[in-house]
C-alpha cells in the first residue's frame, strides 16, 4: 500500500531542502512530524516522532537538494514496515514540486489501511501545506 501526496511550492529547491532538513525547527511549523533528531546521512538512523509514535528509520538516500528517503519498521521487520520519500523536483525559476510518499508493507498493514488512507494521508498533506507556507515569502 502506498500513500502519495504532492504540492507546488514557489521557492528555490535549495531553500525547500534547507527547511526540510532543519529538523530543530520542526516543532515551530510541522504539524505532522513533530521531532527528528540525528544526521540525515545515508546509512545512519534518525529518531522520529509522529504524534505519539516514535521510531528509528535508517536513511537510505540523501541526495541534496532533491531527495531524502528512509526506511523503518514497527518492532521487527515484516510486521509493519514503511519506506518514506521526500522528493523535490525543480519546475522552473523558483518553483518546485514537493512530493511526500510512503510505501507500507507487512502483516499489520491491512489492519491499518483505512487509518493510513485517512489520517496518515491528511498528516502528509498538512505537512506539505505547512512547508509551503514556511518556504514562500
């Protein structure tokens, strides 16, 4: 199961990237991912808080200023796994398409499918809108 969201942001890709990677400022603007700690380097682990859920995803890809990708799981692999992607695609002068997607797999995914389709997707969209507001003058 995959959730896909996207929003156009009228800003330079570097600005969007810098705000996305400024984890310390997340509590000021991000309504979905409330905290991230750690360094976003390939092969490292981050500590992420979404609502009352904490997890430690592994950074799979760090391609400045275009893509950040991580993979995490609940308790153990195969139960509830997710691969999350933040992608920034330049669309001309001072305009980007920001995409936030996650592919879920595992034994528990069917049990949470409706919650993921509703609440998680709404969380992605709320974060996307807040990032747009933060990036645009």
